[in-house]
C-alpha cells in the first residue's frame, strides 16, 4: 500500500510539474515498462550502466557491448513530440501514415551526438547512416502505422521511416535505411 501511494504521488507530481520531473523519474527508474529501444555510444544522459553477460544475453549474442546506454519503453518514446508522416513502404507500395518521434528528438532527449548512427534490427540487419542525412531527410522512429501500434512479428517494436510520400526530394530514396524491428541504435 505504501509503494502504491509513493507511485501515485510521484505520478501526480510528474503530471503537475511537466516533462522535467517526468524525465527525472524515468532516469531514476521509478517507472519502466518493457524496454523496446536502446541507444549506445555517445550518450550524455544514460539510463543504465554497462552491458552485462549475466543480463544482456541478446546484446552479447549479437556482439554488442557498451559502457552506458539510454533505454526507452513505449511510454518514454510516446512522451517525446510526435510526428505523423506519409510514406510508401516498401518503395512504390501503398502509402501509409506513420507516427512516432523524430530520430533527432529521440537522440537529443538523451544527449546523443555524433556523425554516424548504426541502426540494428532484431533479425541482425544493420545499416550505418550519416546522422546529418537522417535528420535532413526527416527520419522518424515510428511506433504506429495507420494508428495501429507495431508489434514484434510485424514491423515492431520500432521502424525508421522517412516522409517519402510528402517530399519530392525523397521520391527516389531506396528502402535501405528503412529499418524495421529496431531494438538498438549506436551513435558515434
């Protein structure tokens, strides 16, 4: 009962005092759902410490180690400003409405800076993207397509998309950078 009261009090304070306290509560780990995205590399505001062979089996299996990381659950990603973009995926296919935070905002929220991001999917696919190109082209870390949240087994938990149907300069953009089932982004 005391823990319930503590959680309720912190939630009420976070709601009343805005995003600053909510971010601090997240960093302290008071509230956390299932982590769906981990950012490693040049991260100034980590939410966890180094990878561990005892806990991080999937990372270790994929030969990913880190000294610090920022983690996001769905709620943390939804707490960031949301963008809605129109895009065809795969290229030339049907146009859908994708929703989620801009990659730029996700990285800024944890102080991640650098020149290259490596975006890695659950199936092992990984692509390096120049950070400036990702920002200029409007990369979105999509959580939904046509209002329906992604799930593991389709394109989830997250999917990087670009507003290809809205911008003529992206019309010929190939699907190489459109990584789906993302769980890890490394910034260097």
